[in-house]
């Protein structure tokens, strides 16, 4: 097409950014767009739109390349306009190097309006929220949006995406938090049962700590769920009254103080804080059984503290074992000698000696366990190389290590049971805790004073836990249809001897009291009363024929039905035979199926079985230290940290479901 006599059209109506790279010319009645870079001619008619011009710019080989250095300086000087990277034409080779360019995007472009590029579209606002969610989900630093590598990646991926600032992505995270919080609030408000709340202390930095409040509950579908509610910095200058007031304020902010069943605290939480919160809730009669079930302690935390006592007793021995293993592993010759000695003394173990990780106490247990299996080999090696094996253990040390390692073995096995499921129901804890109780009683009788004194020290920690939690654990066991009251009748005589029957009666009285409290608030209570009133009015009403010979039968039917209905859910449940024990038994599913048969008792089961008797996850079950706030978020403002921690938990819960 000959354009020698064409006229360049300059019109204020050309608002699209593509005209920065095209000249619009007119010849006769025809409009043509000419690329300023490669001089290619395309339709410039207003009816053709600009999508084909955008597509050409993306593929244009001669478009100017200003280089990466210009990109850096442009961002540093905060020059107006957005920077973009040219995407690769599908026809280009995959190994072709991407280049950076600087098209001048107009500031007047509507940022929230989806922009079309060929068959693709960009929703700027949605993409910004996707970026914020990614940061929340994966603990990424907020500052990543200002990292050069991230900017280059985004520009190559989508040139039209407007890069966000640190402040903007922080604001987006807070906005996501506000929207998600409303969802969680509605979930908690509609919950059919009570809610249990855990209080966990996190380490934020060397001199700061944070408190996390997490709600646990059984939903309408009988699934055990959890949601982090609050995450805030603990002010060390606050008194215990102020700490309890902060927790109460959080509970009332979520409007769950009236729905609270119990709270699960760390072992070192002050009794005064617990008592103040319990007293506040008891004043409004929000708690069952006068608050006897309110204060619960974490079972895995108890096991960790007893394991630390055991490891402390083995401190010197453990260090010697580490030195022995280091020596064996120090050279190939020594390692070969150790293997030969193992064959001579016929050691059957095929496990490898390894140094433990002091941050995981179960790894120390595994190191000691393997060392015990090679005890004879270490002794033979000491006879051959007395100089280098001077730190080998004496027979007394080996014997004590063997006994204390058996303690650790029990703690490891029980911890694995408690953390096998992500959200374990409360019914699984009672038999395991009772077994530990029996073992502690036996360990205290050890003739070695060193062992017995250690057992006494651990038993004191256990009894503090048992005094607070045994009642709740026993009720949870009773609500397991495989055990009912039989588990108490089995363990209590072993634990308490002649006092067992009296203590079992005390537990059962509390069970009946708890059941009665649930029957009062049950929606079935009023409907049952209304049904009885209707039956009586039917018998005494004037509508009956006075000569009806079956009026006596009606009275008899009412009286016998009333005596039959006097058997409560609890009575019927306990009278029926035990459900067979099997590996795949799901107690929450059992209660879901049997809710119509035991409507009131199922309410009680929902509240009791939802107690998180252990609040420690499997990955941190054996940690020697507490939970630590991610370093990427540690220096952020407290409100932003709470938004990130809570939103992460809520979004992950949505993804899981």
C-alpha cells in the first residue's frame, strides 16, 4: 500500500498506551497504524480496536531494548510509569534470552479493570490478592515484592501487572485477614456445641514472647476443627490480672466467652491467671460442673517435661556416649575395628551409631537405645584401646542408662500415639495416661536411689497434671462405646486399691451432673415436656366419649410410657453392650450416627471429645524448645503479625477442607 501521500493523524481521542509505539496515518478514508520500530502496517481503524496492536508489540523484534541497568536505575529514581518486560513470542526459541524494555504506560489507565492481551486477561486487584495470599501461606517476607529478581520474574510473566509496594502488600494482607475473620466469626457463631481454647506461648525474639489463642470444636458434620483466633505480643510489664483481662477481652471480642467449655494452658501458666479467667466465666454461669473441667493441661507437654528430667539425669552419660560414637566414626580403621568386634561378640543389631540432635529429645533416646545394643562392643573396644576409650561407661552407668532409656521409650511411644492424628479426639488419652501412672508407681520402688529419686521427681509433675485432668479424661473414656465405665473399673483398682470404688462413684456423680446440665440446655427438654402435656390434655380433655371403655388403657399407656422414658440417654447408653474394639474405629463418626438415639448424651460427647488434650503437632512433639515465630515476620508490627499468622491458619484450613 502506497502511503507516500498519507497524513499523520494526531488526535486527543487516542487514549490507549499502544499509540506510544504506533503512528496513525490516514489515506483517503482508510486509517493505518505503522509500528515505529519495525514499520509494519496494521489496521488503524477505530472499529478494529487495539488488541492486534498490543499483540504486535509483544512480538516485535526491533522494539528498543534499554537493558537491565536502566531498569534498576528507573526503579531507584521512582520514575513515573510502570516498567515491563517483553514476553517471548511462541515462535521464539526456548533458550532465547529475555530482554527488558520500558514502554511508557499511561497513569490514567484504570488499574482494577481487567486488561486483555490476546486470549488472556489480567485482573490487577485479584492478582494482588493472590500475591498477598501466597506470602501469607508460605511465610514469605513482605519485602519480596521489592526484590529485583521477583520484579524481573513478574514482568516476564505478565508485563501488564503493576508491581505493588511493600506497604500495599501489607495492606492487602490485613484486608484478607479482615474478610477471613468475618468468616471464622460466623462459623463459631453457628457452632452447635461448645468451644475449647488453647493458649500457646511463642518466642518472637530474644526478649519478646507472643501468645496464641486457638479454638477447637466439633462441627455440625462431627469433624474436629481448629482455628487460631488471636496472636499478640505479651507485655512483660503486665501483671497477672492484666494478662487474664487481655485473654478475656479476646474471648468476648469473638463472642465465645458464653460458649467456652475449657481452656488448655502450658504447664508454666500461672494458676492465678487460670483462676481469674475461670472466676469471670463462672460468675455468668457459663461453665459446666462449676468449672471443674475448665483447666486442662497439654498431655504431650507433660511427657516432654518428664523426658527432660530423664535426660537431665543422664546428662553426663549422654555426653560420654557422644564421645564414644565420635571416636568410632573418627576413622575408617576404628569403624572397621568396631564392626569386627561386633561380629566377634555376635551383636545382632544392624542399626547405625549416630550422634543425636539435641533439639529433638527423641533423637537422643534413639542414640542411647542403639548404644545399649552395642554395649558389649564398646566394652571390647575399651579393652583394646584404653587410651582413646577412657570416657567409656562403667557397668553402673550402663545399667542406669538402660533403666532410664526404658522410661524414654514409653514416653516416645505414648507421644506417637497422641500425635498420630492431626486432631486426636480426647477418648484416646485415658488408657495411655493410666499406663504411665502405673509405671511411675513401679519406678518409684526401684532399689537404686538414683532411679527412684528421678521417678519421684517425674511423678510429682504427673500428679499435678492428673489432679487437673483425670476427671475430663475419665469422662472422655466413658463416652467411648468400646469402654464406657469398664475402663475406669479396670484401671482405678490398680491405681487406688481399696479406694477405687469410692473414686469411681465420684466420677460417675460428676458424669450424671454434667449430663443433667446438658439436658437442661438441650432443645429436646422443652419439646419432651410439651409432648407429655399434650398427652395428659388428651386424656383429660372433654373431647373423649365418657363411655369409651379404653380410657383406662390410655391412662395405663401414658403411665407405662412415662416410666420407660425415665431412662435417660445416659442410662440406655451404659446398659447396652460394649461396641467391639477394632483398629478402624472412629468415635466421632459413631456419635454422628447415634445422635438420634442419644440426643442429649451426644451433645455432651461433642463438647468432651472436642477437648484438645494435646495441642502439640507431630512435627514439634519432641522439640526441646517452644514454638518460634518465623524470622521473616519477626520485625513486623504486632497487628500485621496477627493478621499473617491468623490468615495463614484460616486459609490453610479452607484449602484442607
